[in-house]
C-alpha cells in the first residue's frame, strides 16, 4: 500500500467520522469540549469535528417501559403487578435532559417518579379495585400524577397500563366465591321470574276459560236449547241407520238399533 492510498484512506475515515445522520424519531445533542449546545439537532445529516465534538442521539418516538413491582392497597395488602409506561421525550428539551439527567434518564427520573406516583394512587384503592372496572381509574390517576411531575422536565406520559395484577391468594378466593354467589343469586332470580310468568300465564288462561264458559252459559236460553233439539231431530230423521229415539219432547235419547 503506497502513501497516496494510505492518505486517501485516512482522509475518508476522517470524513466519515465527522458526519452523522439524525434519523426520524430522533434528536441530536452536540457536545463540544464538554459543553452542551443548547440548540437541539433535528432530522438530517450533520457534520462535526470528531476530535472536539460528540453528537448524542436521543429517541423522540414513544417508548414502552415495562416495570414489575408490588403495589400497596388501601387495606394494607401487597398486589404484584406488571405495568407499561408509554412516554416520549420532547425534542426541544433534549440538551437540557442530557445536561441535567444524562442518557440514563429512565433510571434517574422516569422510574422514581413512577414508583412514587403508583404507590400514592394504589394506596387509595382496595386490592379488588385493581382487578375490576376501577383499573382504568387507577391508570388515569397515575398518568395524571406523573404528567404533573414530568411535564417541566421534557417528558410526555401518554399512558400507564396495568397489564398484569396478581392478588393475594386468599383475596382471589374470596372474590371468586363472591362472584359465584352473585351468579347463583342471578340464576335463582331468573327461575323465580320464570315461575311468576308461568303462574301469570295460567291465571290468564283460567280467567279466559271461565269467561268463555260464562258467556256460553248466559247465551244458552230455553228457546235456543229447544231450537238445537229440533235441529238434532231433523238430522236424525235423515240418517239411513235404524235408530230408536226416546224423547220427552225436549231432549232426545238415542239407541243404535243395529246393536240392540
């Protein structure tokens, strides 16, 4: 390798080392001679002196930070949980964050603020609330408390999600027994309602039969009965079969002559 090749290689390495690209979802912070430049570097290619300057890149996209920790409840129980914290860094605060917190800002400020907020909020709720519809209320309260403490530091808390809640064994059993009792009560209420409906149906049916019989009995006058008797005699007289009819003139008593 001749001297020109060596020089070319050296110059190429210096050029490449003095250029960096800040991608989308990132922000750059320039530090020269140990001093932070207060102006953040947005997306694009950036040149710098590699011997005196360093470009520190921080993500501005949403970060999912997962934490496992015990939560204290209002009745003094400890609930094991797995929580996701969705947050993002505000690009304009990047130089201030690097200067005051460094690159380990999650461990320095995000996690301590979260632990404090979640302890304050969970201690105001019963353990069973963390396993029911109150979970969303707890999540919202933790998020609001974290936002209040982090908004001036350059962080936006988007969501706090209680993904996994493990209640103490005794409490879990008590909740299950309560739910079973409620389900049994609901089933019994269903049976009682069904029986009441059936009793009502039978009452209505009996009243209908009674009313029908009453109407029929009231409509059977002596003249109508005599008319029906005459109709019956007429039909019998036209029958081809041999019959013996005994009557008092009002009601016929018929015998089948073929079987006498």
